[in-house]
């Protein structure tokens, strides 16, 4: 299981690197159902950032507080309900 989570974290880290190049955020908030398990693969994400020049310790990845309800709440806000 640990190997799977490390692999997943590295893959997420690669995707977030592309996001960072495009938008340059200081912080990334992981939300949705996966946020409950962020502590299990956060180290793999940050180690992926450390491997890519220019991303060392510049982006903070944090857990969202809405967990799996974040998407539903965001959709409701956008719909103006």
C-alpha cells in the first residue's frame, strides 16, 4: 500500500507542477474525498517538487477543511443557490 501511495503522490506532484507553472500559486488546497488521506502521500508530493528546479519549498500543499463536500458546496455557490 505504501508503494502505491508514494507512486500516487509523485504523479499528483507532477500534475501540480504543471499547474504551478501556469498559475504560480503560493498554496495549493487539496479538497474532496482524497484530502482525508493527504498525510499519507504529501511527502511524495513535496519530494516531487524538490526534484524539479524552481519548485523547492515555494508551494505549500494543505488539506482543505470541507473534505468531500467541497465540490458540492462550490457548485452550489457557483449556481447561486
